[in-house]
C-alpha cells in the first residue's frame, strides 16, 4: 500500500483486482487499509489457499507479495503448475538478529522460561542459531523442561526436524488459538 501511494496512486488502482490472503490477521490489516479480501481459506496455511482457491487460475496473472528470501514456494509452484503467471515481489525481509539477547539467554539458563513460542519455521531456525551462538554446543540443555509451542503444521514440522518435539499446537493456526493452547497447557501443567 505504501509503495502504491508512493507512486502517486491510491486504492482506485486496485479496484478491478481480486485479493486472496492467508489468515484473519492479514485480512484485518488490509481491511484497515481500506480493502476487503475476496478469499480467505478455511485453514490458515499457504497450502489451503491452493487447495481451496475459489476459481481456476489457468491463464490468470497473480501478484504474490512475499518475504524477500527464505519463504515457502508452495503457492508459486502450485499456481504456476495450474497455468497461472505468477509475479513474485519481495515486500519485506525477515532475518535473524546478529547477536542473541543476553537477557533471554540468562532467563533460559536460570530456568525462568516455561514456553518458547514459534510462529514460523524461520523463528525455529533463527532461535537455534542464536542459542548455538550464545551458549555453544550444549545449547539443547537449556530447553529441557521448556515447552515448545508451534503455531501450525509447517512450523511444527521444522521444530520436529530441528528440536525433536512440539509440545503445544493449536487446532486453528492463529496467534489467538496458539495463545489459548498455551493457556490450556499451563492450566493442565499447574493442576
């Protein structure tokens, strides 16, 4: 939206376009900017956008704003295979901090952390990089007794590959559902 306005355009430039998003949070953000999505899949993962897409994409041109690097390729691959012309545009970048947070490391070492929450596969990978950097080869020992919470199946897959476990995963793949799952876990753990 900011790029559009920076080019001297406004929302009228998007009037003929259909908009699909993954997740209610993304839908809410674009609604705050004056747009309403035409399609939000029932499951909040990219794969559901492909499997539940409401119309054939063959011959369609699809603009795909996405993370600059390291994102999943499923949407581009599947829509391209179905005959769509997909144009990818790097809209943002996510990355790993250069240094681990000393307060976070100290809290883990002092056993003051009950849950580590992951909202993407990248956060799993980056957290491990930072733990290795800050704690060395024995970084896994600080995770003993710490629950691993994952927002959904793709993040859980990475967590299983990298950490060997997931302790909490919500039924719906939203931050609200993840928060509720953590609260339920905490209630069961303390009771």
